[in-house]
C-alpha cells in the first residue's frame, strides 16, 4: 500500500507540475521529494549532478550558437532546400526539421521553419497539414539523434554512472537511423493525407471571403536573398568542428587523457567530462572570434529553453530516484521479470512517461536509471530510445500548438474528439517504426 501511495504522490506531482511548465514541474517535484523524506521516511536520492553539468555546458554552447547567428545560417540553407523542391515539401520539410534538431540539439528551431513550410505548401496548392504536422513530429524525433541534445547526453551519462560505457558514435549509430526512418515513414504516410485543397469543402468555403483568401495566401518572411555577416558562417563552422571532435574522441578512448583511479590503474577521463569541456571550448571560440556579446546569450530562445529542461531534469530525477530507490528490491523482481518476458513493456513505460512530463530528457531521467537499476539490458534501452517521444499523444506541446497557429489554412488542427488531431498518426508511425529499426540496429552494433 505504501508503494502505491508513493507512486500516486509522484504521479500527482508530475500531472500538476506539467500544467505550470518546465520550471513549475521542477519545483512541484520538490513537494514530492519533501513528502517522501518527511512523511514516508525515505532516504533522499542523489540528484544527477554530472548529467546536469553536461546539460548546462551543452545549453550554453547552443545559446552562443544562436546568438552568434550560426543557427540563422542553418535555417537559410534549410529554406533554400524547400523552395528549390516545392513539390516534395511533404518529404523534405520533416527531414529538414529533423536534421536541424540533430545539428542544434533542440526541437525549438522548428518555430522558424513553420512559416516557410506553410508558404511553400500553400503556394503549390498542397494541403499544409501534410508537411506541417509531420515536420513538428520530426523536429522532436531528432532530439534523440543529436549528439548535443539533453536527451542523448543524459543517456550517455546515466549509462556511465551504471558502469556501461558507450561511445557517442555507438549511441548515434542506433538513434540516427532509428529516428530518421521513423520520420521518413511518417512523411510517406502524410504525402496523401486529408483532402486536396480544391476538394476540401470547408477550406473552399472559407476562402470565398476575399479577406480570408488574402490571409491564407499572404506573403511570409524569407531569409533568401539576405546577406548574412561572415561571422555567422564562422560560428556555424566552429560548432560543427566541435561536434566532429566530440564524435572522434567518444569513439576512441585511447585519444583521451588517462589518469590513475582509486586502485592506481590508468583510466581514460569520463566522456561526460569531455563533452562538457568541448562544449565550453566551442562557446569560448564563438565568443572570441564571432563578435558575440556574452550577456545576450541568456536572452536567446535556445538557452532559455535549455535551462528549463535542466531544471526539469533536476527536480524530476531527484524525486524519482528517491521513490525508486526506496522500492528497488520489489521493482527489480517485477519490472525485471516483465521486461525480460515482454521487451516492449519498457518502450510503453518510456512512451507514457514522456507524455506525463512532456519532455524526452525528463522521461529519460526517470525511466533509464530505474531500468538500469532493475537489470534491464542496456541494449534494450538503446533499442527503444524513440519511445521516449510520446508527448504528441495529446496536442498540448508548445511546438504542436505553434504549428496549428502557423497554418493559416486551418488544415492542421485539434480534432473534435481530442485524440484525432493532426499529429497523432504521424507520431505513432514515427515512434513505432523508429523502435523497430532501433531494435535491429542496436542488436547489430552491440
């Protein structure tokens, strides 16, 4: 009974905290932590300090990238690709938003792409829902394929804490083909979804009003033709070079400095520390060579969003660790047996956990340490990393709501029955196909 009550406390904190955003989720988790400690008598767990420091370094670097204009250069090339291939926008748009997230580590870059995707689609007579909904899904799926995302660095750090040392390239070797395949499958399904605009009675009725037609087909802003400062390009290349260095060092431990451990044996420096160092080094290089004002970094969208994610991981992970540590013996028997008998059970747990916390990083902070502690095979955890994206299930995530707002045609929408919204089927196709591919690739690599 005590275990059930404790779970209800954690569930209540998550559900209540989500309504107040990422920072609200972090502080509401403090309520659960206090209840566990002072009411239930649980020994406080250990907050994931190394994970949080890695997240902080990555977010700081991403903030410098955006402030320096390096992100603007990436968006310009992405727009050029779409405008040069307008007929195939339903395929190219989601692949583009996925790639931007992989490069930048955050799905929030998609906000800048929505107006471009809409403009290309509507001027080609393509139902905007087709490329826009799947592009929103694709941007979030790219998080687990990015070497600088909070989710990926968290997995690497949690694996290292549990004694499972996996390289960055090994993780990406699973996550990139898995998430990209999911995106492509969802895009192919979206290619013919819904009615063509000329056959959509509701749309045709709407644009009969000249004001509505002007609103639907109005011009949008474009980066094409704009001359960007050379420092913007320098910042982008510095960032890419840093990612390349992390990939090389993470794949070959012999290249890392070695120091004696407690037993006197020479051991390579932990990869999470290497990521922190390189991220700070990249940020410093951008600061010194690209004319960036450091005080402006804190106002960048990427930095603010990343700090919210950091606080969420802090509160949620500490609360969850306290609860699960108190019942680890029971959890090992139950979850260990269940996942061994039904491997897909882990994917389902990860999926609905991410919906509860509306964050892949926060879901990983809850599910991965618990799974490792109860003896779940690390290969299985890597296989189903795509399942950590489940917050499309209800259309409440900011990027999905923004996508609906940017679609002036009204074709991207929340359904009458809430669950029949524009993101549901692309999201399910992306996650399920991503898990299937991830399962195969992970077992080939490991």
